[in-house]
C-alpha cells in the first residue's frame, strides 16, 4: 500500500464511528421488533452515514473484491433514497440499509480491509 493510500484510509477511519456503534445501528435496523415511528428517521440517518463511511473505507483502500464493489454500489444507491412516508415502508427501507451495511462490513472484514469486528 502506498503512503497516499494509507493516508486516505487513515482519514476515513478517523471519521468513522466505532465499529460497535455501526453494529448497534445494524442491530436497530434488523431487530425483529421494528423501531417506533419516532426512531425511524434517526436510525435512517445513522445508517446512511454508516454506509457512506464503509464505502469510503472500501474506496480509500482500493478494494477490488467483486462483492465489496457490488455492495459499495448498493450502499450508494440506498444513500440517495429518501425515507418513505409510511411506517411499513420506512421499516423495510431500514432493513435494506441494515442488511447492506452488515454485508459490507462482513466483506471488508473478510478481505482484511478492516480488522475483525467482534
């Protein structure tokens, strides 16, 4: 890895909340008990930021893994989606965000882009 690449990765990691906080967000989205209507927007914004951070790490590290590239593209798509107005649609959207964040985090761990999470 070049010095420039390590610098970009370091900057991305500094902006990132802890991985345990990202896992908490994923857990909130994927919990069998759906979040209340009051919590949905807050969880949506946190997951939006988590997806952006994970994608930034993958980009900064120049990961070439096809699954990481696919998940990074999916994360970008989900970041652009506005939260639906109905609670059922909101929960479905949160679950999609959570699933992509979870899968991307797992692939970044498997490719040794980031260290083991748990």
